[in-house]
C-alpha cells in the first residue's frame, strides 16, 4: 500500500503551467530524491503537496496513506495528516516565540490523534532532548521563530520541528542550500535518525551533494514539470557526471 | 556630446549668486493690469479660441471668485493682490514666426544666456525645445522630425487651433477647473504652455523640453501643459524654469496634466530655478503649481522627478492617480531652501487599480532661515487589491536657524495593500565637513559634495543633460550657508 | 447641571476656580465642537454630544467585574470620586490620594499650583469643555524621593445613556525624585460620553510608569487628553490600550521642557465592527538632550478604522534631541482602514529624528508556515497577531496591568478573529 500516490498531476502558478502530468508513488520506509534544474517545478511540487495558496491544481490527484485526498484538504489538515514540508527558506515570524510555536503545533497534532495535550514539563523535556541531538541550544529556542537565525540554524530548526511532529511523509525542499559541510552533516544526521520503516521522505535537491549523506532508495529527474527518468541512487551520480542537459533532451 | 560640454561649460560659468538675473528689453504687448471677466475674454480673443474654451475659462473665473485661499501649507506670505498684476504679455510680433530665423534676435540671445541655444540644440543636442517667453510660446523646434512619427509637440494655443478634439477631450480631465484656487486661476487666464501627444505605440526618440522664463515685471506666468501618451507610447519631458531678479514677488500658477493610457509611460523632469528673492526675502517667485498625472491605462507609468532650488515660496505636489491595474507612479524630489525661502512640496499617490505600485523618494535640504516641508499623501482605496507603496523622506538641516518638516498622510483601506513609510532627519556632521576640508576641499565644495551625495538617488533619475546642471545648482543654491 | 450645584453647595468655590471655569467655558464656546474640517480631527468624526453635559443617573456600578490592577484603588463614577468604592491601604501620610473636590475644599491653593498648567486651553475644545465642568476628580501627590512601589489603580466608571456626559479629571503630581506606577482604567456601561483629562506633573528626576486602559462600554464614546510635563531627568514610561467605545480618541501631549528627560509611549489598539479608534500624540522637545520613543500597533477588523496622528516638534533650542516614532497596523479583512499621519517639525539641526509607518495584512508566508506545521488557521492568525503585538506588550513593567492587557487581547481575538475574517479576493 502506498504512502503517497500522485496521479497525472498538473498545476499552474499565476496561470502558467509548471507541473505537467506528474506521477509518483512512495511506499512506507522509502526515501525518494527529486532532482532537476532550476525552474523544473521542484519547489512547486512541494508547495502543491503542502497546499500553499496560489498553486493551483488543474488536473490529477494526490493521496496520502490511501485515505487522505490531499488536494481537498487545507494546509493544516494535510500537516496533521502527516505531511511535513522542510522549507527551502524557513519563514521568520517576529514576536512568536519558537517554543510557543512548537507547542501549539505539537498539541494540534496530538489533538488530531485523540491524545491529550502534553504538559509544559514533558514538552520541555521532549524539545530539549531532540534539540540537543541537533546542537540547538536553549538560546535559539527562546528567540522568535527563525528570527536572527543563521542559514544553518534555520535548517536545523526545520529538522527539529520534523523530529517533534513525527510526520508520515517529510518533503525536504533544498534542505542543503546555504549549508557548509559541517552544518550539512549535522542536518543529514538529523534526517537519517528519522528514517524508519513507516516514514517516507521526498528529498528535493539540485545537487547530488546531499544524497551522499542521505542516501535515497530512488532518484527521479524532473524536467519541464514531468519526471523524465527514474532510477536507483546511481542515477544521481550519472547526473552529476553528465549534467542536466543530457536528460533535458529526453524530456 | 557637444551639447553636454556646452551645458557643463555654461553651468561652470555661473558666477554670481543668481546668474539668470538679467532682463531682456523687447517690445511687449500688455493687457491692462488687473483681473476681471473682460481680461479673460481678451485672452481668449487674442488667442482666437473656440467658444467652448472661453466658456470653460469663464466658469473657472466665476468659481475662482468664490474660492478661499488654501491655508494648509506651512508657508507664510502676505495676501496676494490679484488686481496688481498683468495677466497677458505677449512679445510683439507682426505675425507668428515660421522658423527660428524669424524670431527676434534679442529673444534668441536671452536663450543663449540661459544656456539653451535653440539653433545649437536643434542640430546637436537632440532636444526639442518649446520655449515659453513670458506667456506665449515663440518657437518650437525639432517639429518636422517629430511630425513624421505622428508626435504632436507644440504650444497649447496652437494645439487648440490644430487639434481641438484632443485638447477638448483631455484639458481639465486630470486637474478640473475647480481643483484649487491656483489651478482655477490658471484655468481662467492661462496664456500658453506645451501640448504633447504621442500616438499609439510610438516611443518619442528625443527628450522633449520646455524652458520657462518669466521676464515681464508684474506678469504672472500661467502656463498650462498637457501631455498625452496613447497606448504603448513613451515620452520623457524636461522642464526648466528661471526668472530675472525683481524686487516684487511674482506669482507663477502653472498647471500640468499628464495622461497615460494602457502600457504608456511618461517621465516628467523639472529643474526649477526661479528667482528665490534676496537674503532678506525681498522679491522672488511664488511658485504655486498643480501637477498631476493620471495613469488611466493598465500597466501605465508616470514618473515625476523634480529639483526645486528656486522660488521664494514653492507650493507644489506632483501627483499620480493610479487607476489602471498594475500602473506605476513615482516621485523623486530634491527641494533645497536657503535664506528666507519656503518650500512645501511633496506628492499624492492615489491607488485605485489593482496591483498598483508607487515609490516616493524625497530629499529636503534646509539652510539659512528657510523652511522646507515634505507633505505627501498615499491613499489605498478599497479596491486597490495588492497595491504597494514605499516612501522614504529624508531631511538635512544646515545651520540652526532653519526648519525641516515631514507631514505624510497615509491612508490604507485595503488589507492586501502594503504601505511603508520612513523618514529621517540629519545634518552635515562636523566630522564629514572636516574630513573634506582636510582633504583640501573648500567648505562650499564640501557642502555641495555632501548634499549631492545626500540627493544622489534622486539626481540619478534625471536625464543626463539635466543631471549635470542640477548637481551644479545644488551647490550654487547653498552658497553662503556654511560660514 | 444639578449635580454640580449640589457638590458645590455649602462650600465657597475659590475665585481662581470660578475664573478658570469661565475662561474654559468661553474658549469652548469660541472653538465649538470639533469637526473634521479641523486638521487635528480630519480622520475622526466625534459624534456630537454637546448638549449632553450632565452626568448620567448614578446607578449601581459593577465594580466586582473589574479585575484589580493594583493594591490601592481610587474610583470615580461619572466623574465623581467615590470613597466608598475606593480602597487605599498602607499609604504613608505624606502620599496624598483622594477626591479632587475634597482637596479643593481643604487645600485649594495646592490644586491651583498644578491644575490646568499642563492641560492648556487654546485650540483644545474638549479640554476646555472638561475644564469648564471641573468640580471633582482624583488627586495624587507623591512627595519628593518617595517611591510608591505598589501600582495604583485609578478607575473611572461611566454609566448612562446618550444624554449622559462625564468629564473625569485626574491630577498627578510627582515631586523631585518621586516615582509611581499608575494604571488608569476607563470602563462602564451604557452609551454615555466620556471626556477625560489627566495631568501628570513630573518634577526633576521623577519617574512615572503609566498604563492607560480604554475599555469603555461598546456603545460609549471616549475622548481623553493626557497631559505630561517632564522636569530635568524625569522619566515617563507609558502604554495605552484602546479597544472600547464606538469612537475612542486618546490624545497624549508631552512637554519635554527640561534637558535629559526621557519619554516612552507605546500603544495597542484593537478595533472591530464600526469602531473608530484614534491615537493622537504630540511630543514637544523644548530643551536639549531629551529623548522620546513611541510605538503604536493597531489591529483592525472589517468595518473598523484606526487613526494614528503623531507629531514630534523639536524647538530651536532642543539640540541633541533623539526622537523616534513608529506606527504599524494590520488590516485583518477588507473594509478595515487605517489612517496614519506621523509628523516631524524640526527647528534644530543636531538631532536624530525619525519615524516610520506601515500598514498591511498578516504575512501570508508566515501563516502558511504555521499552517504547514498543522496549526489550524484561526490559531495561526491569533498567534501572528499576538506575536505582532507581543514585543510591545512585553515592555510593560506593571505586571498586573500586563496580564490584564494580554487577557484583553486574547478575548478580543476570540471574539473577532476566526478563519472567516479572512476573505479571499
């Protein structure tokens, strides 16, 4: 049974078609990488799946865990159903403390699952534990969401949120962008720690670099809004060697 | 380019405090002093205007009689005596000149002194000049070439005769005759000004230019300019103003109307260097001007740039009515006041259409005992979905006897619209000044340098020919402000 | 009028007071009820209540419902001091807190020293109207070097219908080096009209923390003038919350006439329905080296209008002035409007003055980010509004007032902001 199934997806942004007939199946426990040149529709795909306004689906379907018709759900409903989007550019929200944000989000997930709210002490313990693994200090948690964070701190904070919200499917949009090699390793370790038999991941990236650390089960090449080639992890290496041009011709 | 070199040389030759203070001695055809219905009729008759225009003038005149003087600006002056001025002064000519050769050589000499040799420019500079001498447009150059492209560039009186349908359609459509006391007076007694029509899809290949100059004693200047850019058209228009030294104050109440249709763009640049009066505030021009542009069409754009260094009092708010969706309004301004000058200037950006954007950059510099005020309105109407405005107003004070003021009105009636306004006030610091002096600059050069730096963002938007002159003017108008 | 006569009966009104009222009355008659033709009132139409000069019937005020914002509480009902409702404990005899009418009876000279010195009449019709009705109010005097640590809760209750008008008057005097914390709380029931004047006289080195709560009854109209005078090195830290009334206008006039004074004023206004909430401030720097900081934040729902008019005037002698002012407004839905007029008038060159103003909706990217983490849209909107206001509210140093304000914000959000309040284009 598939965790995510996308069938014949078409989507437009400002009236311009960006996704043009995309099909994809992800099984529980699998990590899929989507690679593609700039403008191929990678980020659009992540926004379409998470329900951002302005990304209009004109055709096709997307199902999570068979039962959730994603395209008919609001962004927060999708999130509580288990979709997590790691943003390429995490948004700064002045005035909203990171802890308040995390707690509100976690309790919304728990309520969805019919669980009680976590009390303040347990919540603090949970966050501290997970934050420590990612090298996130208390001072970062005390600040407003992403405000004043460096590029690396922002990405670590995304992974921390993922660790706390425990999604069914994590969509990681250019998580490696703006990271130096040390920061990349910390983030990749964080992602790998969250791999398990139940969870799926969709790693969106321009370069092969991240895939050395987060090794995918499948690699897809996206061009002009369509998957033009799929293969195993070796496809990423082939792409690195040949460049995108080779594959675009096929598109 | 030769013209640039010449302009630069001429500007460099500026020696005295106000080099444009010379008087041309030529025969003048004067209407009697004072203002009444008969004067309005006389002006209309002299210009052989159609009945509808006389009617319009008379409606304006009758309305004007009932209007109070605007009081809200931060400027002070004794009440104007409208009866103690001439409303019509035309250079005496037996018949209208057909070419530059027929023009009174003394007039041409005047222009020469002003740094705009018409002949030279026609050939070299690629600038078409519609020169206004007091009230009547004397010569329009470059006409033939523009005519080939279907561009109409002539005096407004001529346009009334040759293109009455265009004038009738657009005159008063942006600034109605009842708009404000000064504009209403202009509607009643305007004598000349420029008319520009750029037809659909045409990009005007040269900068169109008018040089205004007030010559006659006690004549107000009431020119009226109307510029229409049809669909997809583009035009850049330059306006320069100077006036000779006089002991009395002279009223200058001009009106400029711009209309931009779909995808059209109008760029309107002004360097205003009217006589500012002497150190004690005697004499100088009252510059009470109404300038407004309507972005009627989708994706249209109107951009105002002004460098205001002259006039005893400046009262002027070049504005944009952003009706068409995605239309753009811009206002770039430098206003410099010295001695007893007063400037109350700014803009209005009225956002009506969707996704309209506007940008305001205003730099006010006050020295001596002067007062400089920025006054601006940004209004986001209910329907201005997704509209944006950014405003930056900076004031610079030179000395502790002057005043610099900022009065923005920000009205936002649409939640998806975004308005952002910032204003700062600063002075030339002793450190900056000393640093320049230590490097060998004179204090006047240092001030000029620093102030030019302060205004850079605005001066950059001026066309080349103007930018050089404007930079020089910045320095000249601040002479004696640091001692 | 009947109540005024009653309270005045039996005591001789000091001649200076008779004279002051007469001058005020004359000024008011000359200026008339403010209209939008007057520049100061261009954005706010004050519904005319000029005939409603008498206070409403003294009904039973519901004090129990008002949360306490301090150990000591002084209460006005329809502008009259009510010792029976006031609780003043643990105060040293040197600290004077009580009814203004009482002080006028026993020590009129003391009142004469201060009253109307800051709340000047010219061009201020509503101040004149209040002063012409001056009979009672609250008087507070903190002696030199004394620190009134416990927050003092001054409550002004309005009560009555359209014909009811009250003119509460508060006079606070902090002598040299004194400090105090005051929560001024306006509330009530009915459709009465409040025209309040508060004067705060801060002598050398005095320090005042002041929170003003405009939580009038929904059908009421509130107009207030807060007049402040700061002596050398005096410090004022103020906060204004406005959510009450159909029309609410709070004016703050600060006179920084001595060097090294420090003025901070922040504000939050929340408006919904047909409300118009107006914050008008005028800070006059008249001596060297004084500092002022202002931040106002507004949240407006459909149909409501917010107004911010802030003027900073720097006089010729006020070199080294450091003044900053910021107005920010969030429009939650279409039909909301904000009008801002931040104004600088500067006559000294060695100054640092700036202002900023922004208006717009909640950040769509931030909303999506929150929603993408599973937070429901309504909660997300509440969080963003609380975040927007949070930094400003956090600065309040009077804890009970801060709690009260947070609770007000939360309940306003509950009542006014759901996901429907966002309407797509």
